[in-house]
C-alpha cells in the first residue's frame, strides 16, 4: 500500500521533521561491510522464520520493484534476488534459508548511534460493532473524500513542512480537522463510520498502532488498517506525561499510559486531544489469520520478523539483523534478541538508520509485550545485496 505515511508510533520516541532531516543528511555512508561471523547469534537464528517473511515480500517485489532509498540498498538488486527466492520456493529449512541469505547478501554494520532505538508495536484485537450501539459508540472513520496528500507541488507556501495531508475545498487546500475537531463532530453526518468501539481510549490505541481486529457481535472479525491521517504531527502522550512528572522514561509503558488515561475520563480526553493527529482506516479482507495487518510494503506482517524502519533511508524488503537484549517471551524476561528481520513497514516516529519498530503480533498479550520494548540495540546490521 503506497501511503505516504503510517502510524507505527511507539509511546516514547523522537519525532518531527528536524529529526528526519538530520538522519537523512547523515545517512549516505553509514554501512561498513562485515563478515557474517561478526553477527552475534547468526548461526543459531531460526532462518526459516525469517525466510517466510522475506518470501512473502519477494512475491510482492516481482510486481513492483522496491524503491531505492538513501542508504542505497538497490531495489533492482532486491528484485533480482526476489526472483531467485521465488524459484527456491516458500518452504526452506533453517540451513537452506541461511545459505540463501549468505549467498545473496553481505552484512553491513550501521555505524551510528543517532536515534538508535528499538520499540515494539502490535495489532490490537478488541470487541466492537459495525454500527453504533449503547455499548459501542466511539467511531473509527473511513478516509474522507476531501482528504488530500500534500506534496511539493500542492503545498501552500505558508504551510509547516510537517503537515502531510490537507482538506480540499472550492477555495483551495486548508489544514484538515484535527483530533479535537473530529471528536467534537467535524465529520458527523457524512457516513464515514467504519466501526465502533467501546471507549475513546480503545480508539486511541488503535490509532497509535494503525490497525486492528474488531470482534463483531456475530462472531465475525473485521480487520482494519491505516488509510491516511488528518496530517497533523504526532505527539507522544507518554512523553507528555514524563515531561509533567507523571512518570519517568524508565517506568512509562503502554499499560502505564492506559492506567493513567482510565483514571479520569475528562483528563484523558484532554490529553489525547493534545495529539492532534487523527487516523483514518479501511477494511482489509482475505487476510491470513496468523499474520498481522498489511504493512506499507503491501505484505502482511510476520510477528517477530517484520520490522518498521525509516522509509526515507531503508529500502523495503531489506533483511536487517538485530542484536539486542529485550524483554521477550511470555514472562518478558530480558533475553538475547538476535534475529533476522525484514523491513516491511514504517512510521513517522521511526527516524534514523538504526531505529526499528518490531511487530510483536496481535491481541492483548502482544500489546503488553510491545509496550515494554524501548531499548537501544547492541548491533544493527543491514544485509546488502551482493554484486552479481
């Protein structure tokens, strides 16, 4: 899906055009070639799992060659490798998959600590309804027909460069309604309601993650995904609470934020409206239940293997090996996280060459696990296509 921006916002993150421009300017020569033996845990990783995620992206790459980004991972070269991957087939053993990656790629170490950080995100799964009821009365909206993406060609001269969308009117393009305006009825009566959930907090967390599984009263599951946003820059509620002394960076998690919001609905509403960004959704059909929503690379996300990256720097479909210690697994104990990931998603808060957002999975447990991940990686390695 070729949307210009998505919302894979962690609760604590750097964000904004200043961070993005700094990262882009300094990203030209950051990749230092190394040997696979330098990658901690490379030999013990379950490469068949990474292969499944990589293979799904390869089938997509045959239809549309990935665009080469600032780190110069060649999209055409990835396209050639995709052809070889499809010939190899979807089911490879760990050994065969590892051999394929070693044969077609060379590892490079990202040589910067700028914005180096790992977070986690997930696909919420929550009860809801396709129509408003006494219980389910908070709407999730479809994309309005007057929402337009802002480019260099149509951007009004006085506009902040951070504004990514606007509102098309008969007199020109205006800033779109922000969160407070929409929650106060700016879109009412236009038939844009896609689904309804129980609380504004539930809706907010769906906005933050950019996708959801809505369990309908008849037992069906409605899967929705990002389809644009109002255009206003994202503001991290976690960061606001830290700045106001309500928590520390060490204690702020997704659960902690939700607990704070649930204590006082009026304060929660006011705080959430300080994040002026508002997300629009569309329904996705015929998805594989065991996989996540469709990422920006137009591939369903694989739990623990799909990675959201800075889209201005990384070419989608690139394998990236991460070495870190993360609270991973059912008991969230700190364990080595040494595994091959595939760049298949992005987010406006994901800024920098060593900045990654790990797709954890779907549902409540995945949400709790994702909210605990906010750590600096020990190593961030981009696999670059070898010369033919």
